[in-house]
C-alpha cells in the first residue's frame, strides 16, 4: 500500500516547527513503501523551509510564497491549500494541531467537501481506512475516529504526539514553487499581535517543566516554582485553575485546553490533577507530584509522589538539585 | 444587527457515555443532557452586542425534540427566538455534517450579520463547526475569540482579540462573519424568573431537513465523513513510588532518584 501524505508546515522559532517535524516522521511511516510525503508550505518567505522539511523526511516539497500568506488567515490559507488539494488529490493531509491549525483543518475539510478529525495522538491504518485517536470529554474518554471522506482525509495532530525524526531522515526530493490561488479581496485582516509578557514560554520544547496549581495559595506562591524551574533550567507550567484565576498567563497552561507536553521531567507542585490537566502531561517521561492531599488524582499518573507542604518541600528540592548539579 | 447563536446539548457527565453503532454519542440509560457550558458565553456575547447596538438574537440547535429544553434556556437568557432542527436523519451526524445543517438553518433565518458558537464543545472538544460554517456560507471566520473590541453593523466590520498559544492577536473581519468565543469572554447573565416563566410558554418552531433545504444524504451516519468507532477510558497509569520522610529527606531521596536516572 502506498499513499501520498501531505504535511502542512508551520514555522517555529527557527525554521519549521517541532510539531511539523514530528508529523513528517509519522507521515513517512503512514505513506508506506513507495508512498510520498510532501511538505506543503504557505508563507511570505521560503528561507530555510525546503531544507527543514527535507531533513525531517519530506520526499517532496511544495512552496506557496506570497506576501498575502505572511500570517496565517483561514481564508487565504484555505484558498491556497484547497486549490492545490483539488488539483493533486492527496490521500491524507496532516496539520499541526495548534489553535490556528485546528481552524485550518476544519475550514479546509469543509472546502473539500470532507471531514476533519482534530487533535489526534495516534494515527493508524485499518486496512485502507486511516483511524485517529483523540481525547474526548476533556480526556475523560479516548475516542477512536475513522475518516472516510471521499477526498483527502484531514487530521490535525497534537504537538508531542510523535517522536522527532532523526535529522537527515529525508528525502532530498523535488522542491517545487507553486503560485497560490488567493481570494480576490481580503475580508479578514490581522491588525496586530501582542506576544505574552515580552518573552516566549517554550513549554513544548522544554526538557524540564515545573508546574504550579491552586496549592500554591496565591500568585506569589509561584516564586518557589520559578526558583526550582530556574535551578533545573526548565520552563514554568500551570494548571487551568490558576490561569483562569489570573495568577499566570494562558501561555503557561498545560492540559487539554492548554499545551500538551512531554518533557523528560515534569514536577507538579500543588496540582490536584484534574483530568483535563492530566491529558496534557501524562506521557511525560518522569512525573513528580508534590501535594498535601495523598488522595489527589495527580498521584495516579505520577512516577514519584511526595505528600506534604509544597512550601517546605519545593525549596528543599531547589537547594538539593543545585548542589547535585554543581557537584 | 441580527445574530444567530448555535447551541448544543451535551451529556451531563462523561460517566457512562458511549457511542452507538452508527456513531451517535449517547449517555447511560438515556442519561441527562444539558446546555453545553460554553454556550451561555456565546449567548452573552450576542446579547451584549444587541444591548449596545440594538437588533435581534436567535438561537438554533440541531438534534431531536429533547434539545427543546436548551433552546428554552436560551430564550430565558433573553434571545428573541429559538429554532430547533429535528429530523430522524440526523442520527449519527459528525461535527462536519452538523455544520451543513446549521448552515442550512442560518440561510433559512437569513440576513444575519454575526454567527456565534462556543470555542469547543464539552463532549467532543472538536472545534470544527465554526470554521466549517464559514466555508459553507462563504463568510470570514474568527475562532478562539476572547474579546469583541468593536462591532460596527453600519460599516459591516467586527474587531476581536483571539487568544493563541503565545499571545493575543487582534483581527478584523467584514460582516457577516462567524466567531467562536472562549470561556471568560463575558460573565453570562442569569435568566430572570420572569424570563424563565415567559420562555416556558413560548413555542419553539421545529424544522425538518427539508424545511431548511439540506439533503438528508449529506448528514447522519451515512453522510458524515468521520465516525467515532469507540469511546474508551484513558490508558491505565503505571504505578507511583511514594517517597516518605521529612521534607529534607524526601527532597534528598527524589534528587538521588532523578540524578541516578540521568534525566538532567
């Protein structure tokens, strides 16, 4: 069985995003022997894109470069990608499952008269049918969903669902530039982008994440979490409860409605472990839970559990990790 | 200003939720269905625009006669009219197909400036209907809206803030447009007692697929491009090592474990 799989590329901080690379790795497996993995890019500049896509496994690259594609907008991207898909009829289109990626998946599916399956964490062939697995009801259930669209089968894929392919996994195939089909006039415009707090919170790529929840008592309680994260060179995460309460910006939120993370070490401080939080971090390599309630659900997914006062335990951890890492 | 809010009933809890052979989500023993918790935020958004600019707000859902209950709740909150699309052919519809039904209902109501939905349904969490509606009706879409900055029905423009992973994006679109709103955009109002009493006496018109010009073969189990095969509990956890002692002892043991595993 050989298939043509498209992966819609998103830019990251340098080159294409990590999630795009993860999906390219999976696409290669899904395409099968003799199948094709095409990296499809829309943007205003093609700098480094083709090389990045090829290095992560793309056997073909299509670049649609136009100033009107500078920032993602549903209408322009759907127009460009929809026209290309109608023309070339790929079997499958995979899209990084960011908020914009999910909007694009739904929009593109409707424009191609088919359907999208969102936020997939597994993708597998069942005979000739591609089946996605996704969290349902905030992660309380896992849904297995088949896509039987007559045209391209569209799936958005959760970040960190698949491992990064080894560098140089590709490809080195054809790079083609295609003039995008764009709407005559723009009905939607981006006025401005206000980045969170002047610095990027890179939870997705962090090897270590220290997260805080309600158990920290108040916004000032995050100081002990910040200190431990700094000692470990890690990022700071948070539960939805404290983001909703305004203690810390949304960019830090881990969970079904925030970011899905898979660091080597995840330390949850004063987080009880609502199912929607667990959905975003349960596949981390090593999970440490610190909570005063020994019955907190977070201990069910943790590898190491510490029952006690976060304000006593976390500063001790900071001190001892500092000593161990210096020694 | 004419707004249409699309609402949805969802099972009260995930306990006992399953999927039928044709892909229809069902609650144990026909269990309780409620208004999706995100929907009052969508209704409030439309009502606040109406309060400021005048006009009318309509609520629509697709399903079966059971969903009349949530449309009466929308009336009690203050929407002017509610409409139910109920048809046996809808059984097993996926979100992609439901978007076709709601697009049909929007055309039937007609002459709208703004369509509003929640940003993700509490049960399927898919976020499909909003962007699909935009395509089917050929209007702009703005999803994950956390603030409506300006709504100008005369100049036919809306300006919103979208909250994305790494910041806030200010966007503008021409009207008519469809938006999805996030929880917390406004505090939803409580229905007044008078509102509840009045709503209980209102008739909710029910439309069939034929009434709204939607071909039954494009919806339901057979017409849906995707299908839920199964709903299962999440994978079982691996087991935890509880570390005990004083805070200092616990910290020492944990640091040892992590250093031994060469994680850092």
